[in-house]
C-alpha cells in the first residue's frame, strides 16, 4: 500500500511539473503587455527591439516575403537582374592582368573578358594609344573602340589601326568589323591576337574569313609582340618582360590553326 501511494504520489508530482513547464512555455510565447506579436520573418522582440537576424535568415525571410507577395498578387517572382556590363578604357593596364589575360594558352579557363590594346596613326592628326577592357561586355571591346576611341570618321583622313588583343574577335564582332572596313575605305586595320577564340566553331571561322576578305590583316602574337605590348601598354615599372616557357610553341600552334582557317 505504501508502495502504491509512493508510486501514485510520484506520478502526480511529475504531472504537476509537466503542467508547470507547459504553462511557462505558453507564457514565453505570448507577447507581454504593450508589445506587438512578431510578424512573419521577424525575430521576437528583446528589450523592446527586434533581435537581429543572421544573414542567411534575413535573405530567406526577404525571399519568402517576395514570393508570398507575388503569390498574393497572382504574379511570378521576377528574376534577379545582373548589373550592366561596363567598358573600361585606360593608358596602361595592370601587369597581372596582362600576364594572365594575354597568356597564349590553349585552354583559356577564367579568361572571360577581352583586352584590346590599340595604336591609331591618323597622319597629321597624331597618334592615339591606349587599351580597352570589356567587363562582362554588353558591347564588346572591338565595337566599343569605334564608339569611344574613334567615334568620328573623316573620309579625307587615312587611319592605320593596330590592335593587340587577348583573343581574336567573336563571330558577331568579326562581321561588324568587316562592315566597318567596307564602308570606311580609308581605314586599315591589323589585328594581332594572343589566342584564337573558339576557332573550331564554323561561325567563328566564317567571321574570320569575312574579316580577312574585307582587308583586315590577321596574325597571332609572336613573343616579340608580347614584349612590345608589355613595354607600351602595361604599368611595368621598367621591369623587363620574360615570355613564359611555351610562348613560342603556342604561337606556332595558333598561327597554324589561323592559316588553316584563312586558306
């Protein structure tokens, strides 16, 4: 009998304890007098202020709010837009960019922009020199050259233009350049490229052929061209350029491919 009383008393004690704990939890969840209940996506107030959310929580809450709002309006959430692409121009580029972007490797992983170094001989009007870099490129460097560097064309003036490019033009740019050369008879353009851009693609090959047929001189950059570009267009602090080990071999590889395309 004593054991039963002891057992029943202990069960009663446990039940009372559980009940007290449940009531305490309910009190924690209920807002205090004068406080507003937290909205969806918000942390409960601490000392009258919303507790800050972690970065991941804030992003998730913002995304959830946007989706809920769009669902309420019957609309789909709009995709995030990337910032507009930018064309960068300058006199001399960073040496790191040159060594990385102009390296004439066969597989150009991570080199997703074009650097274009230019010389423009306008006869009595003087010489223009500088470089263009397309940053993501809503307009490519080749097109930007004729918009920003040489926007005005004087048929009475002869233009001798030389480009040293980190990679050869894409199919679209090659077609646009061919049209420029056909319409501007006094423009002479030579393009020396460190690498061939997607040279196996038929549209790239057709673009390069059209560009050559329009009078453009196309050639791959030799080791001496890399040295000249380093001396002329790079902030080199009077440091001499040392070509990488396979620079000559890679030039010959690309030059053979270009010759096959243009034959």
